[in-house]
């Protein structure tokens, strides 16, 4: 009997009190007025405008892909295999530092070259 009273005193009653507090309505809170909009209404666009937007984005991505492919082809053409005296060989890029930096700087697809509209 003492064990049951102890469980009731230390576990059941505090848990029941916490649950009642959670489900109680806060009388001091003001009700949300449905007249105030939470989000701004987005301007509606026509289907043709939406299709044109996606066509433009497709053309931009296709152009970026072309530049990436040409840069990758240029890098691939400049790589040669050099056999090492000890162990395996290695790949060597036959570009000057300036040429390599130009390829990296012209790559707009690299994530750290992109900035958001507000510059962050």
C-alpha cells in the first residue's frame, strides 16, 4: 500500500497536474483576429508568363552547362600521365597558373562565387 501511495504522490499526481496545465486555455491571451492577414498575397501570373520564366531559366542553365563542359574539356585535354620512378604515377595538368586561375574565376557554377540578392 505504501508503494502505491508513493507512486501516486511522486509520479501520477505531478504528471496529471502538468497535463491539466498544458490543456488549459490561457484566458489572458487575445484571440487571433481573422481580419489581419498573416502573409502577403502573391501576385498571380498567367500560364504563359510561367512557361516563359521556365524557358528562360532553362536557357540560362543550358548556357552554363555549355561553359562548364568546355572548361572541363580544356582541363581534360591538358592532363597527362607521368610515370613515377618509385611507386605509381601521377596526373599532371599542363596549364600555367594564370590559365588555371582564369578557368576557376570564369566558373560561375562554383557555390562560393554566387551571392544572394542582399550580398550575404
